[in-house]
C-alpha cells in the first residue's frame, strides 16, 4: 500500500508542476483536438467502470476485469490519456524542465501500471491472456 501512495504522490506532483509551469490550453487547434480526443477516451474508460475509479492501483473487492470499450485497444486507457494530454501540455510550452517532469511522470505511470498488473494477475486468472493480446498504452505498438 505504501508503494501505491508514493506512485500517486509523484504522479500528482508532476501533473501539478506541469499545470503550474505552462498553459493547459494548447496554442493551436491540432493540439486542442488531440487533447479533447484523449479526454473523451478517458471518459469512455470511466464510463465502462461506471465512474468508479481510484487513483491508487489497489483493486476494490468488487472489481471486475474490463476488456471491452477502450480496454479492447489498451490495458490502461486512463494512463494512455494522461500520457498524451500531459505531453501536449509539455510541447505547448516546451522547456527542458517541463520535459524532465514529463519523463518522471511517464516513468511513474509505467511503474504504477506494472504494479497494478501484478495485482490484476493475482485477482483475475484470465488477465495474463488479456495481457498477451492487448497492448499496454498504445494500440498495436506498446
């Protein structure tokens, strides 16, 4: 459980720093469109979970494995959305500092997802099979 709080603390600190050090609204329509699309992707994932989600990677007792909706394309659609939306923030007001914070966020999300997947494997015997056929963050790639 302590590991979970560290992941979430680093994740939210990085997000907070990115928000404080640059604009969260993109300077052009292309970046704004990408942000909106990934925002909708995140909302779709929340809808599939009936808007019951948790920032901590621990599973609820009544959790069920979702493999439909956005989960057909990636195992972690919320993380995917966060990665791409925060990347838009970074490239919109690019600096070495903001890029370094984004890389810290990216590493944290990766480690958090690895930990979460260990918990999913323990709870759902079918998860390893789902894992072999569905990419983690980027459909068909990774």
